[in-house]
């Protein structure tokens, strides 16, 4: 998936001294001046940046706030090849859908007198007690158009010249929609051999003889520190 990360403008830099936490506020895209209220226009005027159609805030350590400048731009060079990222966005809307497409229900049989109920959800109510349908019951309804995050995607290429970010995998949303890319919060498994020691190829008799003296020796200083 190719993502356009160009023209991310810094609209505000928050510090622990003034705001209680450290963060960077960024805007992206363009918005007509007639669509910006006076409060937002004054806020953007302090940073001398053009109004965008999306405004997001990202937590940044206090020690890294010096890397950003009010009114400056955040480029694609903040990402690295091989880095794991989380991508958030609005999923594709698919309109009204039945329980089979929306919740992956199994259909009823289409023979032996079953008529007009092959793709129906079946009974949804309860017995006389409690005599109602509990909230959250999986039923037919609107599918998609909800906020979703795909974790652990890999950055395969960073095009600094065209400000493009190439990510391996699918991201939520349709083409041209706005998404947010963050460093992943999901723990990644390191590829390589198992940390466990390989079994010894010595004979059982030799292993028993070597184990007895080793048990009598004192532990190494490094083991105490660990």
C-alpha cells in the first residue's frame, strides 16, 4: 500500500510546563477559508499555517520536542525501512448487510420444507423470562464505516523525494481517505534461533559425570547481577 505523507504541518507544540504533557499537533490537507471558524483560524494563524481538513495530535517525549518547529513540516523521513507501524482509519462502508455477511452466520438448509428462511438469522428472542432481546445481539444492520486499526504492518520503502511511504499489507479505508500512521504498540517477536540452549550431544554417562562437579561450584558473579 502506497501512502502520501506530504505536507504535514505543525500547528502546535505542547510541553509539560505549559500543557501538562508533551505532544505535537499536526494538520494535513486543505480546507477553504469559509469552512474554518474564527477560533480555528486564530489558532492556525499563530503557527502561520494553512488550514487542513484533518487535525491530529501525537504524544512525543519531552526530549524530542526540539526536533519540531512551529509551522514546520513533518516529513516521511521519520519512518525507517523495516519499522513496524499501526495504521488507523475509517473502514469501507458497505451499507445494510444481513447476519451472514455482517457476522459470518451459517445459513439454514435450503431443503426439507425450508421456505424463504435460508439466509435468515433465526430466532432472536428469549423465553417468557426475560422475554426480551438483550442489547448487543448480533443482527442485520449497517456494515463498515467504523474506526479500525491494523497493527504490526511493516514499512518496506521510504520515498523521501516524493514523500511516499510504502507499507506491506492492507490498511483500513478506501482509496483517498485519511489515515493515521503511528509506531506500533504491539510487541513484535524477534526472528532467530530459540534462546534455549541446544541439547548436548555427549553420552548420558558423560553428562552425569560433568553435572556433579558443576553443581558444587559457586555461581558466577554475573548470575548474581542478573
